[in-house]
C-alpha cells in the first residue's frame, strides 16, 4: 500500500469511527429494548431492506438464527409465508424506499408487526412501524460538519450503524437465552 493510500485509509478509519460513535450515542436504548421485546414475542422474524442495507439485515437475520429465532430475509427463495403475529424489521435510511414500503404495508395487511431502523422518524416507513429505531446519521439537511460528510460513501454511516446496532442487541439477547457469545453459537454454520 502506498504511503498516500495508507494515510487516506487511516484518516477515513479515524473519522469514520468518530462519526459512528456519535451516531450510536444518539440511538435510543429504550427503542432498542422495544425492538428486542418485539423480536422475543414474534413467532417468526423477517428482515427487509434494499441495496447495501439489505446486506446488513442479512447479518441481523443470521445472528438471530444463531440464537434460535426463526428468522428470514424477505426475498430469499427459502423464506416462508408471513402470518399474523410475525414481525417484519425493515432498514431504510430515507424511510421511503418503495420496495421496503410495499413489504411493510403487506406485513400490516397480514396482521403482523413492523419495526424499522431509519434516519427519518417522520417517514412513511416510520408511520407504518410499531417501533422506530432512529439512527441520527447525517442527512441532506446536514447534521454533521460538511467536511466530515464525504468521509464515507453515501449511506455508509447508516449501513454501518445498522450492523453495529444489530450486533449490540445480540449481547443482551444471547445472555437472556443462556449463550456465552465468547464461546460462539451452536447453530452457527459448520460446513466451513
């Protein structure tokens, strides 16, 4: 790695870590507890998003599966039908992603609960949700210094926050189910 590339990587890593720390400090612990309660109550948990946010939600669904929850990713070929009482967790920074909104509306029509992780608490997705976990990352309105906005490619701070929030929720959820996260999970893939 060239010296200029290494310096750029170090600057981005330092500023990105600072941004994420600030973002995560602004997330309501009470809302995360409400989301955990919905997950615990649901017979099945479905994770939904689009683009890179979908990749983060795949991580959430996998970790829930590791702890024994019946969790699925919307759109996968092995995802079963959604039923009354099931939970849909959506991630959309804008809260206006049309495919995510369509799935949330369908979940509501089927008698399910909806939770979302979003930047916009007053978005259409938030309005459809029983629990809204607001991620106070930068928006076009500029919540961060303009010089800091360009550190990560568009949306990256939201996506990173979604992944870190789902991992943070795992700690109390695993403890409540009797798992020692330092020893791993018995349902972790073993074909590796």
